[in-house]
C-alpha cells in the first residue's frame, strides 16, 4: 500500500516537472525560431495541427513531448504563457503512460538530476567559489552523489540513471523494451534539470567570475565555465582517442554494474550495491578523469551541454 502511494506521488511529481521542463525548454528554444513564418498562421490552426500530430503518434512518449513542445513554442511566440501551460497539461492528460511507468520515469528524472546537481555543484564551487578540491575529492563527490541517487530511486525504477545502463539491461537482463525510451527521455530531462538547478544557485558567482575575467558568454574562453557542466577531452587527445577512452571506461562500468548487482556472483551485495557502484565511478574518475572527464553516461554529458548551449555559454565549442 505504501509503495502504491509512493508511486502515485512520483507520478504526480513527474507530470508537474515535465510540464515546466517543456515550458522552460520552449521559452529558450523560441528565441532561435523565425517569427514571421509562424505568425502568419493563427494559433488555433497551429494547435489543431499539433493535436492531430499527437493523435496520430499514439502513445509514443517522445512524440507526445514533441507535440507538447511544438504547442509551447507557438504559445511562447504569441507571448501567452498561460496558454503554454494549459495546452501542455491538456496533452499530458492524453498521454497513455500508465501510473507505474510515470512513477518510474519520475524516479529516473529525480535521480539523474540529483547526482548531476551534486557533481556540477562541486565543480562550480571549485571554479567560481574558490573551494579547495583535488581530483580524488571531486571523484568521491560524484561517486557518492550517484550512490545516493541510486538509493533514492532503486525501489521505484531500479536506479538506472544512465541510458547506457538502461540499454544494457534491455539487451542482457530482460528489461522491458517498452520502458527503454521513456527511461532515456526522463534521464536526459533530469540531467538538464540538475544542470539548471546548479546554475540557478551559482548564477551570481558565474556572473562575477565572467566580469572579473572579462569573459564574454559564447566565446571560446567561456568554455572553461562550460566545462563545469559537461565533459570535454584533453587538448592532447584527438576524437578517436577520446572515443576509445569513453568506450573502455563505459564497458568497465557496465560490466562491473552487472557483476555488482548479481547476487549469484559470489557474496550477495544487496544494499551495498549502490555504494559499491559509487566507489567504482570514483575510481574510474580518478584514473581517467583528466583524459575525457569520465562521462560514461550520454545523459550526463548531453543534458548539461544542451543547457550550456541554450544559456549562451561556449559558443560552437560547446559541442566538442
């Protein structure tokens, strides 16, 4: 009974978070859209187009979000925030995800956002707040952040928090295929949200740092702040070397997660598994972090990178 109540709470929370995430993304994204073409068509016609698109796509979560975002973009263009929220809620009510899957996606969203918030927070403290943190301390914070996030979400969603983990469990551990895409979307959204939250809390210090160093947001120089949010390879590495590093460490991570969560593999790990996974991430980070930033997680890299780009940091170099 308690678990059902928790699932229901997560379901309501993820619905609320997704609504505002869509609106926030729509507000940012609309600044890059051509106004003239869309303004020639009435809002009513555009909403009809988006609604028809939604109905044709059925219960595919990605397309539901695409349709909602499309409507929000139009509403933002027309400077109607109340319409944006109302239309988004209308579409989400029509979404066919069951309550259990919504709760699981909510857990993935919150867990991914939580460990990104801890990790980006410690890097922000190091870069713009003058904190004294070494490589091992940073890696431990990232690792413990992941452990705490897994403890938070394991009972609801399994605590994947990483598209690579979700795909690996689908391929090798019978994870349901229909949950793969919703999980991945929730993880990317959570990573974006974690980066946003860290930025909001440190925003005044970021501005102060940029002013003190005569840094223009969007310039190549601003990449040193963009690197707080996302991962970038060392200058001495070419693309293929960086890719090899990520393939190796991600393979190690996946293999060890499979071993650590398999109670048939030696001594049962049980409640210790999340802590051991966090230590594993810290060890990998300490040994290979200076090479690529030890992403090992597409959501951890792309979500904050998208936020950095939307916030105007790093220019074209953001996508290196």
